[in-house]
């Protein structure tokens, strides 16, 4: 059995709805921790939805080629600089970049569509994407499950991380100001 609402969210993400897949997977993990969603159902739904959404992007690029980058609907996503960046990396090492594309939220749409447009073989894309999707889904659902099960611990760790980041930011600020004062003299 598959949770179609979860799959629908992933398809909507692929079509431009600004909801990161990672947030949906974390939420599914939290629902698993509260016993509102079965772990297997969350994992299968997540992987299925992600593979379908990624495949839509890939085959859209494969079918239309570089013309897809000029579509009105995609113009804001497929900026010239993003397409050139993705093209360069895909031509250089397509399979590795297909794998890494799963973990680059801001560039995922561009990478998968460009991969299709540049003619990476479908079976290679699907195998690489499936492997990356399994890793991504298991990781984010596990983190969400841990967060849901250990909410107080997660909040404590978040506070510690926040304090650490503030300290690092202050340290960088002091270093920058000191450097600026030294170079003025």
C-alpha cells in the first residue's frame, strides 16, 4: 500500500510547488514516531513519489531537449547560469552528478531535466536516482523519526547548535573587524 497524499506532495514539488522534499520526509518521519504512519508505508511512498517526480523531469528534458529551458513555466528555474553550470558538470561526470543532484535541493529540477536533455541513458539515470532516493528517504525519515521520538533532546541540540553558530558568527565578525583595522593602519 502507498500513501498517495505523500506521493502527491513529491509530484507537486517536482512541478514547482515551493515545498522542499526534505521537509515532507522529516514530517513523515515525525508521523512515524507518533505511530500515525507506518515506517514501511512512509519509505515506499517517499521513494515512489520521488522517483516519479524525478522521472517526469528527466523524461521532459529527454523528450524536449534544450527547448524545455525556454518554456515560460520554467524560465525562472532554468536560468542561463544554472543550465550552463549543470551542463558543465553533467558532461564532465554525468552519473556522479545525477547521484549528487538528489542532495542539492535548489538545483534538483535543473539537474534532472538537464540530464535528460543531454541524453544520459534512461536506465543509468533511473538506477542512480533510485539509489540516491533510497539513501535520501531513509536518512530524512530516520531523522524525523528521531526528532519525533526525542523532541526534548532535539530541541536541546538545536539550541546548542544555535549558540555555537552565533559564537562562530561573532568570532568571524571580530576577525573581520580586526583585519580591517590592521589593513587601514
